[in-house]
């Protein structure tokens, strides 16, 4: 089964080897027909600690690293 890859904005890098990534998705509401934005925060493992708050990163599913972390940072897309 392929691992999911998401792209989002780093909102916190205060924890050691962990970043919190805000991923936003857009979809059309089934009844209203409007475009709706929903966002969710993911804790991702950042071994090297390269990602800083405000960066755009790609995260990938992985085995559970801790209670909250089941994602890992693949690459930094932009600042």
C-alpha cells in the first residue's frame, strides 16, 4: 500500500525532532456548491531539525514514532 504524502505549513518547531504541520484541504460542499477549506495539524518527525516555523514541507506516512507522531518530513519545499 503506498504511503500518503501531504504538503503543509510548519506552525511549530519547538519540540525536539518534531514539527507541527498544518495541512489545508479544499473541497466543494455537496449541498451549497461552495469551496470549503478545512485544515488539520499533524505532528511529524524531523530527524535533522531542518524545518522551521513558516516553512512549507512535504510529510509522508510512517510507522508510529511516538503517541502522536506517525508522519515524517520528506523535504522542505519553501520558506
